[in-house]
C-alpha cells in the first residue's frame, strides 16, 4: 500500500493520477490521521471514458469559401 502526504499530492497530482490510470493500483493519501483512496472506477469499461470526445464530423461539404457569399433566399423589398 503506497501512502503519500497531501503536500506530495499538491505538487504531483497529474503524475499520480496518470500512475493510477496506467498501473491500475490505488494510491492512498493520509490527511488528519485518516486515509483517502484514489482508485479507478471498476464499473466503467476501459474503452469507455467519462470525458471522451465525440467523433468529429465533416459538416461542410465542398469549398468553405463558397459559404461566405451564400444566400438561401432572395430579398424582396415589397414583402
């Protein structure tokens, strides 16, 4: 069981989180005489990430420069 201080967490939080993600082993933090466990959530599959980005889609088909002067309607002052 690896136990570290809160001061070490402050200075290396991203490194510690990456270590937990890579190894799958929890890290324990001691604070005011109590132990806090940083661990992976085993309920989520590894392929599904909580903050994953949606797939990118190509929305504009054709030349984007043509959209600068594109008009989908014609102005009629009388109407």
